[in-house]
C-alpha cells in the first residue's frame, strides 16, 4: 500500500535457505475436510509458518478491506468453500465496515494490520499502542470481533516489540513464509506461479487484496493449490495444528513461551529475491532461523 525504501534489515535473513518441509503427496482429489473452529489461543507467539502433518496452508490477504476488490475475492473463496485470513488496516475498516462484517459472516478470520501501515520498528511504544488499539477498536466497533493476530506492516518489528506486543496486547505476531511479491503487479499468472511453486504444508501465504491483479490471480491460484492436494485453514486454525519440532533433550510438553513456540519461516526462494531498494510492504520473506530457535528479526537496523 505504501512504499518505503531500504528495508536492509531483511536482507540478511534471505541468505539462509534450507527447506525443512517436503512436497506433499496428497491426492489431488482429496476434498478439504471441515475444520473445527480454532481453540482459544494459547499464549501469544510469533509465527511465519506452522509445522503440520497434513497439507494445510493459510491464505492471508493484507491492507484491505477494499471496496473494489475484497467482495470479489470473497465470492471466489465462497465458491470454493475456502476460509482465509484478512489483515485489515484500521483506516480501511472504518471506511468499509460492511465488508468487515461480511468477511466474518463468511467464516474468515480477521487480524490487525495497524491503523496507518507504518514501520512499527521505527516507532515508540506510545505510537505503536495507538496504531494497534485504534485498529482493534475499529474492528470491534464494525463487527463485534476482537482480533488475536497482528501482522506488522513490512514485517518490520523488533524482537523486543514482538514480545511486548504478545504480552501487552495478547496478540500473536503473524509473518509469512510465501511472498509472491504481488504488490509489484507482475501479472496474475506470475502471482499464481509464485504461490504454487513456493507453497509447502504449513505455509502462511502473503498477498494483498487491495490489488486487482492479485484478486484476478486467485481463481487459478486457489484451484491450483487444490489440485496439488492442499487444504485451507485460517491462521488460527493453522497455529492450532502446529507441531513444533523438538530437538534432542526436549520433551513433547513444550514451553509455551514466545520463543519456543516461534515457528521458523520457509526459506526465501528465487521468486523472492532480496532487493536493496525494495519499496513495498511485506516485500521479502521474514527471517530464517534454525529449528527450535526464535525467528530472528525482522528487526530494524
Ligand atoms: Ni501491508
């Protein structure tokens, strides 16, 4: 939505790349099974993906609601009985409360994407508090729903802020593992190809429903994922399925602290090149960290 330059802090994380998931083998004919509503969230944590033993992914759509594009996307999702997650900008919530209500009425999840889409890593706690609470209040006022998820614009958030937001606001911080760079408007077929080639079980897939091309890409994207055997979950549902990998000496009864629950993102692929002059939100994959370690960054530098 808005452009900034020099998100250099994301570059370092793009160098590490070792896939920790394998391509799914699910039958293309496997029909998505209905999921139970996500249980009450555990202690808030930070996620870029989940480790799951079934081929679920979470489609996420940022920066809306958009009067021009979100209803059309909702129609596409409804036709396929797919539930997604929408990270809404507070200003757009206030302008489109009817769409907010429709998103929830059709079984999707809503998360907080701040009020004005700033880089939170550059703001003090008072400003961050205002960005978060104003958006929480607007979503609640429009729909009665209070989000439990926050996606920081640009993925820009410091480790301290992450822990503070989890503790202070009870919000899980949701990054992503698949980034089609749809904001660059490469054409619908490229968006589709990038998502299909990068998707893995447990993936959190980033895109933006404010862009017409992105929504234009969704029929082929969604049908392509279905054809590969993928099923769809909201982010909270995906988190509920998460099975953290354990290292030697750890027990299955893991600590629910924000660190031990933090999920490692998938590696950046050739479709998510590092760019020193990247100019858009959510433009690179978030930090790569090794299993059982907290996701490193996105931290401002
Ligand atoms: Ni955004």
